[in-house]
């Protein structure tokens, strides 16, 4: 069971944009091997920064509207959203320490 909450096109506004804490969004798909490889890192961040960072996953196959709105053309892609705005974009697989250090400045 993932530590990251699933979010959909419908829930995006309430869960991500209106969040009072920064949000790390993992854009992924079931068929994407690099996405699956990053999943434990995403879960670890969710656990490590619990309360200071909201971590969510959005399946790009089942929810095409949000990825299209943000111009997501490759997965895995991660967005750090703070105060409803994209603060950082990370594309592709990353070592855990790099992903963590990309997120930390926004906490």
C-alpha cells in the first residue's frame, strides 16, 4: 500500500491546489517501469515529511486532464506545488537523495 494518496482530475483542485502545505505530485502510469522503480522513494518521502509535505500520485492514463494542463509529456515527472503554483519540476528517475534535496527547499 502506497504512502502517497491517489489524486484524480476531479480532486486536483481541492487536494493539490488548495493544500496548505507543499505538495509533491508523482505523474505515473501502470505500464511505466521507471515509475514503479520510483514508487518506494515517493512513499519514503511521504513518510519522512509527513505533516510538512503532502505526497500524491496521479495516474496519467486514467486522468489525462491534469497532465495535459501542466504539459507533462514524459513520466515519471514530479511537480512540487506550493501555494497553488508549480515551484519545481523534476523529470525522470532520480536517486532518492536527489529527489529529497529537490523537495526540501520548499518545506
